[in-house]
């Protein structure tokens, strides 16, 4: 695994800290103001969780270390819930949908985490699923909640689509949206739940980003997107993707093709569509084309 490093250092003028993981280009994110700090999806592995915690406590700070007051988990996928137990005294905020996951779903998430831990040589035997039942400092919200870090307002908005428990984080004073697993690879939507809800989430994102003049999106993986024009263009790439995929799937479904064949044909049809825009087709993108096609076709069925 590559050594984690600080991608965005955090300054008095721009108090956002981003630590880039060697695992899936994951971005552990934090925010500070005065003597308080907040962590969002605080890292995939102990090294970057510790690096984020240290940076939040000390960056642009000449006094005693800051208190990390809040931890936000945007959704329940295993790369996002790691590290929540490593901030003693912090209030942990999660969507209610995360806490309401049935035991079979929690087991699948924890088994996935354990499998990755074993591959990477991480020992984390005391990890527990984040929910109020497992810790008194875990708190849930329904549609939206507002936190304060020093004088800064931080909003968390439920935005179902990537998963059935996803949320995004908005920092109005810095016109910055922490988008979780939305816009991690603009033009290749990473839907892990239902395509229709993902498309609705994209429309919400576009309206929100345009209406609030969002100037920076920090996704949970890969590159930061800056300027409102580039953010809207990135969202439009994903909206256009589904506008190309859905009619193809509809035609294949109407033709009565077996679903496995229809998935393959629909996914292959997306390759020239994507290449005409970015000239790149990776193995991960092709795999996601198949996954997205399967989700659309299952809705049609």
C-alpha cells in the first residue's frame, strides 16, 4: 500500500484538510476552526486516520491541540466507516439509514472490512459497526442536520442513490461540498443501489450546486473539482451517461433478451459513448458500465 499523504494541508484561510490514502485513492477529510475540528469519513487505515487526526489538531494552530468535536460518516460502506472509534469524546453523526441496516447487511459490511484488513495486514479486532446501540456518542439524523465547528456551520444532507444510506456534507462559508461517493470519477456513475434514485440524486446535486454557487467538490475518492462551471459539467457528464444508458436498456428489455446478454450489450454500448468524451476506457469503468446496466435492467424487469 502506498504511504498516505496530505493532499490539502489546511490553513487559516482554507481550513480543509484532505489526506489521500494509498487505498482506492480514498480522501479522508477534516475541517477546523479555532480550537475545534471535525472529521468526515476519517480514513481507510490506521496510518491515514492518525495523520488526519494530527493535522486537524495542529495545523495553523499555535496553541494547545484542537479538540476533534465531531465525526461524520456519510454512509455505511466499509471504507467510509473505518476510524470512527479513534476519536474519543467526539460526537459521531450518521444517517438514520446507517443505524437501521439489518444484521445481514451489517455482517456483509463487516466481512468486507475484515477481508480487506487481512489483505493489507491491518489488525482491528475491536472494531464495531457504528450505531447508537454500540456507542452512546453515535447520533442519527433523518433528512438533514446542522453542526457547528467553532464559528463554522456544517450541514449534512441525506442523499440516497449511491447507496440506500448516503449523505453529503455542505460547508457554506467555504462553498465546499463533500460529496461522498458521488462524482468520484465524473462520467462513470458509481451506483451501488438503484439507478433511478441515483439519477434523482444527480438532479438534486445539480440544483444544489447551481443554487448555492458551490465552488469546490471534494469526493471521497480521486480528484477535487473546483469552480462552479467544472462542478456542473461533471454532474452533467453523469446525467448524460444515464440518458444514454437507459434508452439502450429499455430497447434491449423490450426485445426480450436474456438479462445477462442484455447487460453485456448495454455495457458494451457505453464504451464508445464514454470514449467520445474522455478517450479513456479503464477496466474499472467497464466493470461499472456492467453494474449500472444491470441495475437499470433490473428496474425494468
